[in-house]
């Protein structure tokens, strides 16, 4: 197992380098020049210089900032290696992502590493609670539908989930906002905490939970239909296996047959959906966060794209790349835990 993990980590590193290189090259095509912007902003503060002196001073400042940010060359490979932090700048120092330098957000006027944690925390709270709720509802519901196949309960559930499966998520969000916020007034419409509040301790925790409850319900409800139907289909296939017939012929109770034998086999095709769904939520739900004004990863990426905050975009793409690679590793490891027949080659 350890040898396999080491090999996968090496593979992940190669894929990470390849994907970030492609993204970095695309980033270089965008009309962004941090050195030029900073030089222009500084030259604007020099009121007493003539136009000729301003031009000369601008060239000096432009070169200074280019050397500071490592963009004093047109060689794209060198620029990428400097961004990684494995190639020195003009003064011999290193300042890439390996050194923790991910760039500066002009939209927030802060380094990007100081902006992302709060948005990531909000997204993780909603993702974790939503995933637990989804698993807690869809697994029992899908199993019961499969066991009671073609009964009234199964047909009603299939009809209900078909409606949810066919309804666009943004329509669901609008209906929930109108019903729970406008009519009942149970939840706030937007935000992650009460504006102007300075709560601490449990009061702060309860305030945050109150604000994230409705987005969590929306994410959960939006995923219930598809995952319930997939769980039902997988469970029906598992109940028709020869090993299940053998277990029943041996006189095992129905609960043991369903939850100890059939469910283990039904879980195999669902692992990638459960694991991938959780890590997918970590990337942010852009539509939901936009509608609720929820400061998560999706809204952060959307605003960065609108405002041409390219260092922020690149940093978020690095995070998404890592999440994708790590989720694939976790999925493969979960396959080995769920199904003993899946052997990892030594």
C-alpha cells in the first residue's frame, strides 16, 4: 500500500506540473502585467515631474518591478520555473509557490494567500454538512427503494426524485429563498454572518450556522434526486447477484443480506460519486454562492474573473488542480477498502 501511494504521489506531481504549465501558458496570454500596473500607480504620485522625466522614471520603475516579480524576460519556460520557485530571480533569490509566494490580489489589495482561507472555510463548512446530509438521506432511501422495488413507496420516490432531477438547481434555489426567507422568514437571504455583528464563541458559531443552513439545504436537495436514483439502481443490481441468492439460501436474515452483503457490492460504483461529489463541492458552487451572496470559493473565482484578478485566478486553479488529483487518489484507496477483490499491485 505504501509503495502504491508513493507511486501515485509521484504521478500526481507530474500531472500537477503538466496542468499548471498549461494553465500558466494560458495565463501569459491574458492582458495582465503586474509590474506595469505598479509602475504606473507609483508614477501617478509624482506630480512635480515633467512628461520626459516621468517617462524616464517610469522605465526605471518598470524595470525594477519586473525584476522584483521575475518578469524581466520573455522566456516563458523561465517565467514558469520562477513561478514554481525553482529558478532564481535577477538578484539570485527565489520567490515562487514553493516559497509560499502565490501572487497579489489587486481586487482585495492583499496577497492571495490571505484572501482564500476565509472563503475556503465557508465552502468547507457547507460542503461537509451537505455531504453528510446527502449520504444520510440518499443511502437509506435508495436501499429502501431497491428492497421495495415497484411498490407504492418506490414509485412515489421515483416520481418525486424525477421532479428534482429534472428541475434546474437555480429554480430550486429561488423556490427555497421565496419559501424559507420571504414567506416563513426562517433564514437570512444572503451572507455568512449578521452584518455588523462581533459575536464570539458559540454565539458566532450559531450565527454562521444560521446563515449557512439554507445554502446547505439547497445543495443537499439539489443532489438528492440523482444520487438516490443511482443508489437504487446499484442496489437492485447487487440484490440480483448470485452471492446474494447464496446468502439467502444459507438462511441469513434479510437485514444481514441487505446491509452486510448486498450493500458492500452496491457501494463499489458509488464510491467515485460520493468522494468526487464531496471534493467537487470544495471547488465551490458558483450559482448558489452568487444567489446567496455566500463568500465561498465559487464566488471568489467568479469575482476574480470579472475583475481580471489574474494572480487570484491562477492560485485558485492551483487549488482546484490539487483537489482533483487528491480526490482521484482518495477514490482509488476507497475502492480497495470497499472491495477486497480490488488488489493493489506491489
